[in-house]
């Protein structure tokens, strides 16, 4: 009885797997890739990706690249290119993955997998955020690449994940400002600390770092004797984050000085307070 096409392909792929696996150390006996179809070579790459060491992707990449070299204009070559990017990303070969994903976007900008390629490109930046110390260049690049996913492919499966990662990357930038601000505060350099906490309040208003930034501003301004600013920071904190433990800390600091959290004087914090009262999101 004749085999159906899908069954024939599976048999052919199994034959390829058997032949190539059987070659083992006899590299010279391995049949040339031209001996097999694009689909068979592609499936061999998938097999190596799924069963091989993710940190050593050379075997999988050999077959994905082989499809593109032997059958450069086939649909399987297109699929192999996106799988090449995915394999490199999985192996943490971020620059290579970025290059492959960008090549895919350049060649197939309207393809159904373009959103995935854009998402992979963003991940090559995002996944390195915690490895860059105080250098935030990659974080900004991750934000831009994630924004591209959200704006170019809003209806894709990757847009929601990109939005979540965008928020986390944004929060990461604010957290770095807080880290440096706390460093200065601990050493009594209140002016330098205020500058960092101000960045969080003005530029990273929607992050989880804002309540602490306002509480630290109360602490810094009280240490400098600038009570109007301290009270205003406390008022903003109370208006937007009254349930936060940072508000209770700020409230106690103010009360210990006989002060209340209320808008006083004219400063950059007064402008922020007026925005809050008008209903603008802090």
C-alpha cells in the first residue's frame, strides 16, 4: 500500500536521522545535505534543538543553516532562519540571535512569523538586563525593541508578553536610580540622593519604585531642614499611596517633627502635587 505524503516525509526524516546518527565519528561518511530534501534537513535541525544541549547548539544550527544554503528559496529555508534565531537565543548567543532575527525581518517583514522575530530580537536585549550592572544601555534598547513589538504587532500573541516585559524593564531603570539614591543617602550626600529620587518621581511615575522614592525624599528634605518640600512629598505619597508602608514611615517622620503631610511652598514637588490634584496620573 502506498504511503501518504506526511507518512513518507516522516519515514524520510527517520531515515535521515538514522543515517546521520549512524555516521557518528565517521564524519567523512556522512552523506551530503544535497542528498536530502529541505524538509528532512529542517526536521533534523529541530530534532537536534529539542534533544541536544541547549548551551551547545552547533548541531542544530548546522542543519538550519544547511537548509538555507542548499535550498535558499524554499519555505523551509525561511522557517529555518527563524529557528536559527530561536536556537541562538536559547543558547544565550545574543548577538548572533539578534543578527538572525533582524535578517528575518529584513527578508520577510510581512510574514506571519515576523512578530516572533521582532519579539526574539527584543529578548536578546531584555534577557541581559540583569547582567549589565549600572550600564543601562541594553535596558533602553530592550524598551525600544519591546515597544516595536507592541506597536507593530499589537494583535499578535507576543504583544501582551512584550507589554509585561516593557513594564518590568521600565521598573528596572527606576530601581537602578533608587539603588544609587540609597547609596548617596546612606553616606549623607542628601543633594545627590534627592536628584536620583526626583528622577524616579518625575520620569518613572508608574513604576513600583515611586512610593519609596517619595518617602526617601521626605527623609532627605527633613535632614536638610527643608520642611516645605518634605511635607509636600508626604502629601503626594498620602494622596496616591496611602496604603503603602512607605507612607506610614513618611507620616511618622513628619509627625516626629510636628509636621503634617501637606502641600507647602513652591518647588518641583508642588508642581507634581498639583498634577495629582488635577487627576493626572503620577
